[in-house]
């Protein structure tokens, strides 16, 4: 099993090296792909069975968290980074669709799925919708606290116009961040509801997934707009925001198993 998991990471990371054809840094892109694949290992092991079901869990994370949310954030605070935003968005979507398909196919091909007696409890539709909004508000709070700390002590010199941009957006900045938090939570909802792990372990797995997919992997390869120190700072900053969002989402959306049900499973 260890060898198969290793192959999942090595082979699953290869699609991201397509980006190296234009951007260079093949080894960095492969390493980013390996890290991204590693974040999906819990899904491969304890997620849904079959390539199509795996794709249904993986694709929303990559297309929403990795592509849409990071692209939109760059539009706000790095307007010069996207000389052709539409082209960049389409290119990223194509790249990560290929990545999603590769990971979805690899899990059953390598026979990684394991048995688990864990049953995943779900909330009602109304409660789920309210929890999605709560996750959006929680993410905005994490963004405010940790973003402000990071900006004040580490990144102010990189973004001299950030305060002006935030003031110009006004309340819309928080509408955007609440919406991003709710949207990222919605993207990992299939993972939350199909990951056959105990609640605490599922929270850590989903938190790591949103962090890696939403920052650690995309920021690992060098680019023309951020130096090494700047990228590393943002990787840590996104850990404090996205990982906490993932943990919060699982704890809110997956209620504790009923004591009777837990006792029955133990028996």
C-alpha cells in the first residue's frame, strides 16, 4: 500500500508539469503536483469508490479553491499579475481539469480505496445552508485577523496600495471574502460528506486539503510576480486562513455521531 500511495503522489503530480512548458521550473511544478496529490490521499483511501465519484470530489476543490478563488484574489491585489485575465483563467482551468482527471483515475487504478466502518452523519438541507454561510463569516474573520497580522509585519512593503484598494472596496471587500469562504466550503462539501474518517481526522484532512490546494501547491513554483520570501510568507498566511476554514467546515457540517449509534457500532 505504501508503494501505491507513493506512486499516486509521483504520477498524480506529473500533470502540473504541463505548466513548465511555458513557465519553466519543471522540478518545482512536479513538486507542487506531488504536494497537491498528497493532499488528496485521504480522499483516495477513504473517499468514494470509482473514478467518476472521485472526480466529483476532486474537481470542485481544484476548479474552485485552486483556480477561481486564487485567480479572483490576484485580480484584486495583484492587478498587474494578470495581463490577460480571461486567458489565464481558461489556461488554469484546463490544467487543473487534467490534474483532477488524473487523480480520479489513479485512485481506482492503484486500488487505493480502503474499507472503513465510519458512517458520515449529515445535517438537514436548511442546516447545511446556514452552516455554509457561517463558514463564510468564519473565513472572513480568519482573513481579517491573520491577513492583518501578515500585512503589518511581513508584506506591507510588497503591497503599498493594499489599504487603498481595501478602502475603495469598502464593505464589498467583506462581501467578497464571506462569499469566497462559503464558496470554498461548498467546493469541499463532497469531500466532507464522503470522507469515511472520524470527525476529528476528517477536519484535519479537509483543512490540509484547502490549504494545499488554495495556496501551498500553487505558490510553490517560482513566478514573475512574487519572490521566494513573499511566496513562503503567503503559504504560511494561507495555512492560518484556509486550514482553519476546513477544520471549521467539518466541525460545523458533520455533527457528532449519536451516542446510541456509536455504541451500536462498537458492539
